[in-house]
C-alpha cells in the first residue's frame, strides 16, 4: 500500500475516533497534540463509558482522557506492548 493511502487511512481512523469524544476531551486532545501526544484508541467495555487512550510522542507513556477533559496519567490499568 503506498504511503499516501496509509496516511489517508490513518487520518480517517483518527477522525472516526475523535467523533466519539465530547467537547472537553477534544479541547484537551488538541492541546496535547501540540506536544506530540496522539489519540490511539477508545476502549469500549460493556455497560461502561468509552475510555479514550492517548500516548505521548515517544510512546513511552499513556494516559486516559476523562469525560471532563482531564488527563489521567494513572488510569488503573496497563497497556500491552
């Protein structure tokens, strides 16, 4: 797959993920993106609110964007590498 197609697919995936965020989360994410953080996925657990997971630019740390827009760097679960 050519690079331009991969970039387009990645940007479409990111746009789909961002549509699941509320305004407070989007505002926080926009600020974090200026420092290299990225929204990687949204965890969907049965009967619970979705959990937006972001990674720093070096992919060394992850955090959760809480519903109120706060960044939770100690969410109480681990991510497999």
